C-alpha cells in the first residue's frame, strides 16, 4: 500500500510486517556487533545483519511486484484479481 505524508506530500510504500521484522532483527544484530568484545562474534553479528537486510529487500521486492500486478490488472477493463490470479 502506498500512503502520502500529509506534512510534505511525499509518497511512501508501506511494506508487510515481515519486512519490518527483518529490519528490526537486522538492527538488533548490528547493535550486538557493536557490543561484542570478540572479533569473531562481531563478524558473525554483522553477517547476520546482512542476511536480515537481504531478506527484508526480498520481501520489499515481493510487495512491489504484487502492487504492480494488482495495479495493472485493475487498469484493464473487466478484469479482476482472485487469490493472486487475474481473471478476465
């Protein structure tokens, strides 16, 4: 879903909760890395952060594709989407 910021008119896409959870976990991993005293533990936490960020990006892409597919299907006269599939 795309929303508009009433303060400045900027458009923002709201992603699924899974996307937001991944970003929260990435942030947690980064904070753990900064607190780690061991070099190996720090590296593992930073690696984990990158994995969470990659998964968040994957969810974001999926959300954008779904939104684009729905917009294209609704733009066609007489079409409708049912369970993720377009029917004419």
